[in-house]
């Protein structure tokens, strides 16, 4: 059986990139012998995601950032040794910054090196954007998550860029009945996720009986909790630590809200739709407008516009029947576009190309 190796930095955080790395490995293990190479230390006990038993995980037990002072040479040597021993058909490099490791490690080995980037080319620093534009020149293909991302890469003259969205298996669960007055937000408490903007908008939202439930952990959680107290909405917000049973959170909610300043393809937005929740989101770069069909299964408001978000929330949360209708339409669309079956063939095509 042909082999595929996924190379990632770590698998210890409960975050979207780590989650999709495991999900893709599990999906591809139906067709290939799959190996995950992790740069950071790894243990199955601390990994928050279920890895199929047939998948081998190899840890280099080091650090990408620490290795920079040695020009990454030790990591490159370790990767090259693994590649020469395993002889995979393809290497999937999770995030373009790691191309500086896998590209030299693959040199001359006739291995398809596929970069898999989860963020927009402009997310982060200018230096990071420049590297993202350069990295595709050193791999066979670069996979991005949205059509807008692909356009941005091509504007920057990056070659061989293709779009393959993320997928989710959460649709196997019973969807929400949209019968509770709970508005759900999920993500890390970090500047990117914009929970500070959401809390400010919630303070201006007229939604009698509704509770905003924010599920997530992170460095900014205490600051966001204090903001809720300062704005007098502490009793209208529930702060829940991140936990693995996210399907239950969707089932116990009636609407989903995304307040991010920027995103790649928002997996949690796809999951919300697949679980039958209507979605209200900032129109941030780049994916909400590709996931949400505005006015059909959700509603978009201008990015970082607190007043517009508050107005939209007040309007939509006052009409429970419209929420149920939008949620049903969203589930049907998400299953069609983002199920594992819909995405698997796209990956097989690029690996076999």
C-alpha cells in the first residue's frame, strides 16, 4: 500500500489546524498507509483528537522555533531520514512555514510535497505573507481552503495553488431543534476570534431571554470576562471552557455567531451549519461569505462593525421560525459541500496527480 506522510508542528492544542490534521489523516488512512510526523513532543494521552489505530505517529521531540537558530538543519536531517526510509507517495506539509523544512528534506527523492495552508495569505505579518507567496514555488501544489484564498495567492504570482475545503464528520449527530434561546460562539479567546467585539455587540443587542454562550479557552478569556462585567452583561453570557463534546453545544443552541477579525476556512462555521444552526457572522476575510449563503442559511454583516452585528442579532433572534428555516437549509447545504465523501476525492486526485 502506498504511504502518505503528514508533517505538522504539534498535536497538543484543541485547535482547528490540529483537528483537521488528524481528520485528514484518518480519512486518507482508508486508502493509504498514513504516518503523522510531529515536530513537537507528542503523546496519545495529551492529544485531544482520536487518531485511527492504523496510523503511526512519529515525534521529532524538538521545537520548530528553537531550531531556527540552527537554521533548522537538525529537523531537516531527521525528516529526510524518515522520507528516505518510508518512501511515501506524498508528503502533506501542514502550514506553509514548514515548507522550509520539508522542501529541502524532499530534495531529489521524487516525493510529491503538498503544502496545506489554513490561513489567508495576508493573515499575520508582511514577512509571513511574503513567505506564503514564495513557498508554493518549492512544492508540487499548495492547497488552500477557499476560492478567495486561491485568488489572493495567484495575484501574488504563486503557482500551482488549488482549493480544497475542510470537511467535518459532525453531521452524523442529530441536529439542533433550534428550540432554546441560546446564541453560541466557539473558539479560542484570542484577538483573531474577536470575542471582545462580540461582547460589545451583545451589550447593544435587544434579545429578551436569550443567553450568549462562549465555548473556548485561551489567554484572553479573563480579559473578556472582565469586559462582560464592565458592560453589565455578565448575567447574559456563559463562559464555558473548551471541551470535546462540541456536538452537544450545537444541539443545545438555536443560532451561531462568528465575530472573527480574519479566518481561513472556519471549520466551526461549517459544523454549525451541518448541525442545523443558522449563522450570523462578520464578513471577514476570507471564508464566511463562501460558507454562508447570505439571507438563505445565515446573515453577514460588515467586518468588525459592532453596531451592525448588534442590529442583526436583535432582528434575527426575534424570529424563531426564520431561524429554524435557515438552520434546515444550512444543514442540507453543508452536507452536500463539506462531508468527508465530498472532500476525499479531491485529495485523492491531487495526491495521485
